[in-house]
C-alpha cells in the first residue's frame, strides 16, 4: 500500500523542494496534494483525508500549531509533521504537545527525515491489514537480487530496469508483502553485513562502509549509530570484550 501525503507551506518553492528532494516513493508514500494557504489546505486535506500532512510552522493567518489543532479535530487519524526553519525548542514542544508526529528542521537532510519517514511508515503499516503475496509475484526474485548485490549501488530505478517492473509496483510489493520499505530492507541488509565484518575481520571502518554499500563514510556512520545506538568502533570494541570474557 502507498500512503498519501499532503503538503502545506506558504512558499511555493518550499513545496516544490519537498516534492523533489524527498524520495517519497522509496518510503512507501506519495504526495497527493499541496496548498500554499493553510486555510485552503485544511479544507482540501479534510476532503482528501491523506494519511499524513507535512506543514510549515510560520504561515500568514494560521501557524503550524493552529493548523495541527484544526487537523486533529477534522482528521484524527491523519498524522501531522511540522517542517520548519525555526529551531526554537518551544515550537517543537508545542507541536509535540498538540500530538504532532514529529518536528523536522529545514533544510531537510536525509539523515533526519529518513528515520521520521520510516517510523511514520511503520506506524501506518501497523494499522493496515497484512497482505499475502500472489502467485507469480516476482518479489522473491527481487529480494534475492538485493541480497546478492546490496554492496553495490541499488535504487528503485535499477530494480525497475532489471525486472521491467515500475518503481511504484516494486514499492507496493515491499509495502504489502514485507510490511517495510525498500530503503529499510536494503539498510537492514547493509547493517547486518557491517556488523558481521566488524566482528569477523580487521578491516578499517572506511573499508567496512564500502563493503557494506556506502560510498560516504560519514553517512554510513550516521546510519550505523541510528541502527545500533553506538558507533562502529564502539560496537567492535564491545564485541571484542565479550569474546575475551567468554574465553
């Protein structure tokens, strides 16, 4: 299942940047509408009933907190995420008090919006009925291909070209049958490989990042720390100490 997303920001360029910058499809989502007026956005979103609404904080006539309050009244099942250039803690605290799902800061970075979108997908998927693969589904072939090539650069586009299936269909396979996203599945494989290499080899962290499919060493470290709540060096040391204690 592809989850619907609605965007509200008083700056048209900000909306276009959100549409262009975030690979929504890879996170099992699709933008179904947008508005530069919070009042008009509230009306339209109430009709569309999207799964999630991403809103700016400071807008004329109605700020993000006021909009979130109105959305929670009219769309109690929709999740509201504030996307703001304002980093004041009070704004974030107000947003979370009003039941907003998260508070993201502009300019958006994948290391920040990625976990939020994955958490949002997981939350929405828990409320959706599970589906079983149909006969003839190429999902297993796709999964085997990813497992064999996860250290290489794999995107929805490369999978689409490899299996002659649309990117949207591939996303649907992951969402419906795996109850996860393509990005999350690939990340889990890469992190398991990194964990194994840390434990079983003396390769440098940079080499392990490359073997695990990450060209950017610093991005690898951020993803790793998010996955394991520690740095690669810290986990290697911990595993070494545990082995020593068991000998």
